[in-house]
């Protein structure tokens, strides 16, 4: 795992790249304990927004579903603003080349734009975490439901809608699951204490396929 600053990598980020958070709050610690991982939250880069047509400046727009830092449900924000309010670890997980080639940006954008404003799905978030072994026996899976979203459900559904990953039950995907999918080029940490994401980039997303 490489460590760099956000200023070093901000210009390299692209739509579909995942941002993983290691939070320090009580709920974040519960998520990490329940899912046996160092990651408590994920969001995905939506697009690069220009700041003034003539300025040549831009910012990376993050879409996520959260109840933290004054945000509620599916929202978009500048990644730089989220960095300022986050006290834990942050990792950038850029999609691998062959995965990006499959990503239909039009479908990716269209799906995620339509989810903005939806509420955070706490029951589904808890359900995905407490039965994380269900990907193998599939007896107690959440029913896939996009009326509300928790963080990793939104990211998984967006990547699936864009064709970057095969069909999955997005309502069963936890934050650490997203990071363990074998779809990335590398992992770069750009904030917080130096920590490796265990079993990063090692699992087939197909394990989360609907029964």
C-alpha cells in the first residue's frame, strides 16, 4: 500500500473510483468490529466539477449515503470538504484498467443522480453487517431494496448499474466488502494513521450475486 497526499492524487481520480473511510466515532467502530475490517464507510467519485469555465480549476465530487458530519442520506459534496471533516483514515481505490473499460459512465451517472436525496437505510446496513457470512450460504440475506441506501449498498449499486461489476445483491455488501473486491489497480492511503486494508482486492464480486 502506497501513502501520498491528496494534493498529489486529486488530479488522477476518476468517476467510479472508491474512497474508503476509517472512522473514529462510536458507530464507525461498531461497523469495523461487526465486519472484521478497518473500513467503516465508502463513497464513490461521481465526477469532476469545474469551478469557473475560464479558471481551469475543478473539484472531485463524492457521492455517498451517510448520517455523519451533518449529512443525511444520499448526498454529494466536494471530496476536499469531506477530508477536512474526517478525523480517521482515508484510502483511494482507483478502478483497474480492464474494469474501467467496462464502466458505462452514462448509466453510472444516470443511476446515481436518481438516488440523490434518498434516506439512509439503517436497518439494511445493520443486516448486511451482522450476517456477513451469508455470501456463502445465502440463508439470511437482505432483500435488495433501493428505496433507501446505506453507503456500500449505494456504491455497489452504482458500479453494477454502470457495468463495472457483475450482478450482485447490493443490499448485502458491506464497506469492507467493497474494498476486498478484485476490481482495483492499487490502494493509496492519503490521510490518517498508516493502516493496510486486510484482504484488499482479493475477492470476486460474484460471491455477492443474488441467489
